[in-house]
C-alpha cells in the first residue's frame, strides 16, 4: 500500500487537530503514527480511510484520492478504529 499526504490540515471548531501534515510511504514499507494523545493520529487515520474530510490538503491511498475516489480507497484499506464501531454482541 502506498500513501501520499500533502499539506493536510483539520480543525474541530477552534481546535487545530492537524497542521499542514505531509509525508509519503511506498508499497511494502511498514510505518506507524507515534505521538501523545491529541497529536492527530486518529484524525489523520479517519481522513485516510474516508471517515473525515480534511479542511485543506490532498491525500491518496494506493493512488486513489480520498475525496474523489472514496470507494476505491475503502476497497483497499482495512481499518478498525480505536473505538470499535461494531455491536457489543
């Protein structure tokens, strides 16, 4: 899987969650997001998996734009967020 993130920013009200984040990964690389609580790790994952929209910037997963091609992104990513959305049963 490859990921390209360019100048992604996201605000929730007055709280700046992501501020011009940019990076890229190549197919076959193993990467992780590290940082303290509130650093924006979950917010960025939600943007990359099409669950949130960035305020500014562009992101691609496997060559698919997360805004323009969300279905193709969703088909190529498996993501279980921190708070499990599945039923408790």
